[in-house]
DNA sequence: GCCAACGTTGGC
DNA sequence: GCCAACGTTGGC
C-alpha cells in the first residue's frame, strides 16, 4: 500500500521547477540531517510512495507539487565527501549515518497551497507542519490529509 | 533581517 | 546525566 509524505525543500536549493526541468528523471533527495527524518527516509519510505513537495523558507511557503519515491532509502554519500556542504565526519561509509531517497516528479499543482491556508483547516490540525515550532523536514501524511489537500486544488 | 523554537554539542 | 551555549530551521 502507498504511504504518503511531505518533504520540505528550500526552493533556492532545490525547487519543483528544478525537478520539472528534468522530466521523468530521478533526483536524489539528499542533505537531510535530522534523525527523525532520517529514520523515515531509511526505514519507511517505499518505492512508489507519494509525497507533497513543500517549498520552505521562501516568499510563499507551501505545497507546490507531488513527487513519487523512485528509489527507497540508501546511504547519503554526500556525507562522506569533505568538499560537500552536507559533509558529516561522523558518517562512516561502513555504517552510514544519513540516508536519502530518489524522487521523480508526479505533478506540479495548479496552484501553491500556502502554509497560511493549510493552517486554517481543522482537518489538517494534526499535521506536524502546521504546529508551532515544528522543523521536521520529512513527515508522514495520512490518507485523509492527503485526500483533503488534493481536494483543495481541484476546486 | 529578525528571532523563536528546537536539536546538538561538550564541559562538568 | 545535566544543562548552557551554540547552530540551524523556517515563518514572518
């Protein structure tokens, strides 16, 4: 069965437009350096799962598209490269500390569903995303939340 | 650019 | 193991 997720990215680093420029291609979702998010990438995300692509730290933070998990979790080797900005000397290739998945674009939403809007719906109050101070960059989305958010863009 | 919230680090 | 200092996230 398909699991649903939400994944944050700063568009100045990696945006839905970047993904759309490479149609059909798998792109690594790397640089996640938070243990809770790591555990989900490594253990729970499955090939074929779907995720909302969320733009953070930008003019209009919100959900901008849907990606499909094109490869399940595997070691994030950016952590092994001292030249890489996501280098982590504590990650050992024999026992990797950080993981990533590959994604491919499923669709770009017709409009951005802004965080400001998402916060207004009681149906979404349980999402970590809308809770104060939450910084999780990868989080699960329930089937109900998923369907509800999609219904907003089809109106 | 500001700053609140949070996670991590490291001295003790 | 405690906790202060520090760095990062991310909305605004």
